C-alpha cells in the first residue's frame, strides 16, 4: 500500500446502494454497508447516503448501530420547492437531528446533499437559503456539518447556474467563517444524456478551485478511468480522472485545456501511485498534497457499489489486495 494511494482513496466512496443502478431495498443496502465496514478495505468507505424522509426506517437497525465505530450518514434533503424552501431546509436538518437524538453517540448525520431548483439560482435567494441551513446546523449534535448543493451541468444556461451557485457558496462560507457548504458535481446517471461533457466537469472543478469551494461528486464514477459504457451508450468519467484532475489542478494551477486533457485520458497506464506520490503524465502530487486536497477540496463521491471501484484498482495493479466479493 503506497502512502499516495492511501491518501487518495481514504474515505473516498460514499455508499449509495439505495439508488440506481443498484437500487437495493433498505435492508439489503444497510447490511451491505455493515459488511463493508468490517472488510480490510473499509478505510476507503465513506458515508451511507439516504433521503431524510427515510431516516425513521433506520430505527429498526439500532442493534446494528451499536456495533463498532459510529455510523456516518449523508442525508438527501427535502425538495427545495418555491413556496416552502425554508420549511424544507428546517425539516431536513431537524429530521437528521432527531435521528441522531434517537441514536445518540451511535450515528452522525453530518452531511447533507441538496438539489437546487432553477429559481434558487438567483444569488439573493441562494444566500437566504444557505443562511437558513447554517442557522439550522447550530442545533445539530454532530459537528462539523456541511451541505453540498447541486446545480445542473447539462441543459440551458448551466454554466451561469454553476457560477452563481459556487459564488453564493463561497460568500456563505466566508460569512460563516468555515467551510459549511460545498458544490455537488453530478457526473452521470442511467441514461446517456445525464453525463455532462468534459468541458462542463472541468469548468465546475475550476470554478470551485478558484472560489476555494469544496465539492463532492456523484453518479457514473464506479470505475477509475474514463471509458465507454455500453450499458448507457455513453462515455463515463473515471474517479482517477476527476479526483486526480482536481488535486493536480489545485496544486499546479491547471488551466481548462490541461484539466480537460486529463479528464479525457482513457489510458490507465498514465495514472500511477508510488511511495513518492500520485502521477499523471508529467504532473505529480505527494501524499501530503493529496491529503490536503481531499480534506479541503475534492472530498468524496457517491457510488451504488463499493466493490467495483476496488476490483478495478486491483485489476490495474494499483491495489495489492481487496476484500471485494466475486
């Protein structure tokens, strides 16, 4: 195990087994997560992703939560609809707080993921929404708490929407005096039109970098390196491309063309982990550089499989052993 791979993959994969394409029942998903927590590769595992409306269903699993380290959850917020957006924010955080109270000391619902509606791309409305969430965070048991807000990377005027969202997040973090908020980067889905282009992903990453805004990614990142997937008839982004690109862009000041070239790279042999660091072609980052970027910038990604990323790393010779099940 090289220090650079450890720093790169530490807690990187949030488990999204409830969501497509896996779409497991809650019982199967939570037990899969429990099993993964006990495997040798559990150090790569992040939080269990669940909608806030389903947290009460987890009360049946209190006995599971009593085992081992506290369980960590990333909570999908209630829809931010035009007429009740502030009520939705309060109810989302309150639902997580009540879940923590019912399982005090055994769970931490300390991450939130919020999908923005188009009308909340207005800067003033976005500022009000973020202030509402930050105020609600003060009542949470677990700290620090952070919410990631998703703006689309496809469709009309996506670029302006991402720019406004990132700017509002940066301003809110400055006002809060902490990184309470981040950007959520959707990299794919179950249909070809859900996958944003390389230019869009690069622009979102660079906007976050330039504004000093952390991001998390989701969807379509099961595999390390960019490739064509027949299942969706589209090119899928690789997590080595996206997170390696973000780390190197932050460290070396990549411009858009360099980052786009890295995001487009389909050659696994161009990506390497060693005792000295992570390398892509002529660019490198030390383990310390990687750990700093992971802590403050390129945080995690959601995947409905914890096995596939590990199996692929083993196949590429980057990971010596894995507990992934065949």
